C-alpha cells in the first residue's frame, strides 16, 4: 500500500519559540495584494450639455415652464383637454355623447355610428370568405379525427395479435 502525502515527514518541522515557520519574514514584504490597493479613485464629471451646475444656473426654468404651458394650451388637442378636465375633477360624459342631441341615448349614438358604414358589400364578401374558411377547417378536423380513429383501431388489432 502507498501512503498519502500527508503522512510524510516535513522537511522543515515546526519549531516553537521565535523560529515559527520556515517562511518567516523579519523585515516584512514588498508584495501587496491587488485587493488592498485603492481603486475607483476618480469620479466621472459632467460634460457640456449634460446639465452641469453652471448650465443650470443660466437657465430660466420659470420662463421655460410658462412657454411649454402656452404651447400646450394653444395646441388644443383633445387628449390634453380631457386630461385637464380629469385633473380638475370634472367627470363629464364622453365626447361623442357631449356632441349628440340631448334627446338621444348612448345606444342611439352607437347604432348611428354602426349604420353609417357604406361598405356593406365588403362586409358580405368578407363574411362569405370567412364562412368558406370555417368549412374548410371543419373538414380538415373531421379528416384528422377519422385518420386518428383508424390508427387507433390498427394499433389495437396489432396489440391483440401480439
């Protein structure tokens, strides 16, 4: 049998007292670990156009805000108008109902929007095409079901013969 390397005698046996260990360093060492070195000692600085402190001091933020608000109010888009009304807490009816006659219900407006379509011929053509597609899919599924049934029967007969 071979012995492990741990059972071999040491070349430099441990000695007590001041002579502790073979690699004793009396004067220290000049070797330094990379983890002991200082790292990340410089911060990134902002460049021109990245909102430096001097740029921010020169900007007139109040004037910019007023300009943006003026542009938004003159733009007059419906989304901003509805946003402003919702912020004010005014929850009125949707715009389509506001434009309609007061005697009409919301259902009447929807029915009027649907009945205004002039492409009824196109709708009929699309419907017919979709029906043909549906029939074709049904036939394919029936054929697949019949084929699977035949395969199952053939498999059962083969299992009976074995």
